[in-house]
C-alpha cells in the first residue's frame, strides 16, 4: 500500500561549542531518511567546512536579495553573520517523505516553530561553562576575545532552554548521541505522526 508520507521536522539548537554540529553529523549516519536542512550564511567557512554540505556560503548582497524574494522560512543574526533556512529546500525534502533536521539557534527555532508547530525541538547543553570554554579553546579557531564573547552569548542562548521540547546534556558524546537518536525514533513512532502518514492503513486495520 502506498501512502503520501510527509517528513517530520526536528530542530536541534545549542550554544556555540556545545557539540551540536558533531552530534548532528553522526546522527545523520545512524538514522535512515533523515536529512540536514542546509542553511545559507554570510560568515566565512571554517577550515573543515564544505560549501553545499555544511552551509551555503553567500555574500551579504546575495543573502539580502534572497530574503527580499521570500526564499527563507526564517533568518537570524548570530555573532555578526546572517543565517537563513531555504523554504524550497525544506519543502522538497518533506515532499519526498524524508525527515529533516534544522541545526539552528534559538531564534531560528522559534521562527520554525511558529510556521510548523508540529516540529520537535531539542536543546543541547554543555556540562558546565568551564567545559564549554575548554571546547571553544580546543577548536583553535577563535581569539581569546572572540571566545569571551561567545561565552557571554552562550549564557543568553541557554536561557531559552525552557522553550524547547527536549534537553540533552553533552557531557559524554556517545551518551548524548544515543539520547538524540532515541528522541527522534520515538517521535517518528508517535501516534499523531503515524496517523498522519498511515491513516489509510490504520483505517483498514481498525474499521
């Protein structure tokens, strides 16, 4: 039996340095039909990042033009750079029956939730501010002043944790990964999602 399956939406947010990107990358290798929403950003790529895989890196002018044309579901400014979620990209993934992860900050999460109330939001916390500082320093990508600014911003970002559906603390990477995996699998099997995707089958079996 064929069904018109609509993909589920998952939002994962965290303060910079909490391990969000590493966890999401690993998660994508473990769960079938799970796709990352690739954001557009005006910031420069980090040494390990690839255009079109981690982000779509664009100029401020191109970003502004896309925003004016209504091509973004949401946009946000973080650490001096702009980020945006492509409306067309998200719709195409969902129409293909695949689940999608938004790896965005709390502002973007709030915007996505306002458009898609059914989206499941998860916030990743570090085990401590000291550990967060150590991780930011170990990356070797930012100056001391930048790290200080990121830590200050992190406190503000983490104050929005109560707006999310789930919270996991990334103290041990494997434990945090398993928690994220468990949340996503459980939500994929939630009655409301299963009814939406398999209503005809459920009707045949129960009526």
